[in-house]
């Protein structure tokens, strides 16, 4: 058996084994977006630090944190 056949067998096994796992985390990331900018409607993950959200408000919109986001603790 040549190297090409071995590689093909490995790919087949990996495809068969990979079908059982769901490695994508996109749905979980979408569900974790809890902060929404009132100006541009951009969504942010709940793990974002208030400092980063404040930078977004100041740099993108020239506004304060409270003007762009409702439920963010103060910096």
C-alpha cells in the first residue's frame, strides 16, 4: 500500500470520527452577546470589560459609556 492510500484511509477515519463531534462554538458565542450599543447596534460578548466598552463609545461615537450601553457597570 502506497503513501497516497494511507493518507486517504486516514482522511476517511478522521471524517467518520469527526462527524460525531460538534466543534463549532458559533451558536454559544451568539448567545453570549449581551451588550448592545444603542448607537450602532453592535453586539458585544458578556465577557467584554467595561473599559473596552467605554473605549468603543468614546472612539466610535464620541459619547460616554452610559449613552451607548444600558446595563454595564461603571469603569
